[in-house]
């Protein structure tokens, strides 16, 4: 009898665990994207060197010094809105005006694939920036922002790359977190990545 009861208890525990795992996964995903019923989809994330600010692409080739001067480098994001629980094919639900999301700030953190990520030594310092862009419930928004600041090129490790000094090139992945709120006030978070290579590249032809 004891053996039978133990088996039944183990079976119930196994069933409970199998149900809890997907629920835990859903909870972590909801936490990651914020408390809003809507979330941000990043359609595209590219960058442009400050020396050629109209030429967006990936990876971003960040020139630490251009014709003796320093320029900030831009990122450009294209975003749209989707619902976490959009319904079914027979009963579709689309975002409403209240689900429009206004992005109001972002954070950039640089990482190297070799694991050497000490800020100010191996990679530039992480930073927070302000930006205001509203993603309509039924459309997309495109906006630009600083992905490499002027001051980063005046500090180590980037200033050490000038004139091909120190390391010749530093390859990083910029992790960019965007923060905002829907029109009800619920918080929303979205994360994208962009490859950024730092070096004292040849200056573009200005003629």
C-alpha cells in the first residue's frame, strides 16, 4: 500500500513539474518584455559612422578619429507593436490605440566575444540615452539615436586605437535595451544587438 501511495505522489509531483516549467517560461518572457499586453518587435537595427552618417548598415565600423576630429556614431531602429495574446485565427485581436508604445530612453552596453569586458579597459563604458518615438498600434516607427558617443572616443580603450596605437581593432557587440510605456502607462522593454568594430579606419574621401 505504501509503495502504491508513493508512486501516486511521485506521479502527481511529476505532472505538477511538467505544468510549472512552461508557466515559468511564460512568466520570465512576460517579465523580460514588460508589464504591457503589447510588446515591441525590432524589425531592424543598424548603425552609421559619424564620418558617413547617411550610410547605415551592419556591422558598424566606428572610426575613432576622422580627419583629426571625433564624431558620434548613430544607430537606427525600425520597430512595430504586437500583442502578447493576439487571440486565434477565428477570433483575431489586433492592437488598439492604447497599445501604441512610446519609447523614451535606451541603454547601450558593449561586450566582446572573448569575455574581456572591463569597461574603460577592454570596452567603452555603458551609457543611457534619451529618445522619444511613438510606435503606432497599426504601423512602424523609424528613429535614430547615439550608439557611440563622442566622449567614448576620447577615453580608453578607444583613444588608444588612434594612429593604429595599441590594439589595431576592437570588435564588440552592442546590446541595446529600449524602454518605454504604452498609452495606459504599462512599462515595455525590448532588446536588440548590433556588431560594432572600433579602429582608426581610413578617412572617407571628402572630395
